[in-house]
């Protein structure tokens, strides 16, 4: 109703500009399709940590963090789970977060540099070792995991220039916070 058109599942290849330099839209391709040009009064990049809009407008980094945390996480059945559980030890953290559909996200976190070294052993091994260190003695549901474990290698926090003439960045496109050190 407000005139917003969202484009999901596209790869941004650039922006279009007026002679004044103002951003007037974007160029993108739907994965596997031809490039399209879309005109817009305001182009908003809500396209995540590796924002194509931020790259296309050359949004400068205004602040860069140094620390980065890596995570391994998966989902397990946990009907009735309502509490968040958090565990912290030197060099490791873990938690259980109730989510949708009777599942809980169980995560284990460690320094990004350590994850880079240890990930060769496989996500299952890293997850088990870090979880055991961060949350010793925690009773873990015996039920089988739903889906694969996933790993996030860690990226330091950063702030991007959030707006410019005809464009704006929102969410992780403009401001990424390391999940653990935030």
C-alpha cells in the first residue's frame, strides 16, 4: 500500500544513477535469469552482511570491530521448551533457544580464529567439544537432530555508512554486530 516493492532472491550487479549522482534504482538478476533494471525513488539495501547494495553505492565502513565469534548450531525437538539457557566459560559459550515448531536451536560458540583451525575436524566434532567445554553436565535431549549442523565462521562487527542520496541500508547491510560480543 505504501508503494514498496521487495525483490527477493536476486543478485545485485549495480545501481543506476542520475547525472547528479543520486541513486535512481538498481540492476539485478534473478538467479539464473537475465539482468533487469528497476527504477526507484529510494533504493533500500536489506540484503545482509555481504550487501550488494552497500558494494554498489560504495558505502564506506565508519567503524570496524576486531573480535569475531564463530558458531556451530543445529535444531533438536524440544516440545514445551520455553526458557533460554546460556553458558559461558573462558574461550567458549553455548546456549539453547526455543524456536518454532517444537524445536530448540542449540549453539556452541568460540573465537573465529580457533574455529578456523578446528573446523577441519568437522562441525560435529567442533560442536560436541565446545558444547562439552561450555556447558559441562548439561543434559542434552537424546532425540535426533532435525537437519544438519550449520557453521558461521565469524565476522567482526562493523558499521557502514547507512544512507546516501537515493539509498539506505538497513539490518546487517548497514550494521553487523558480532552475535556474542555485541
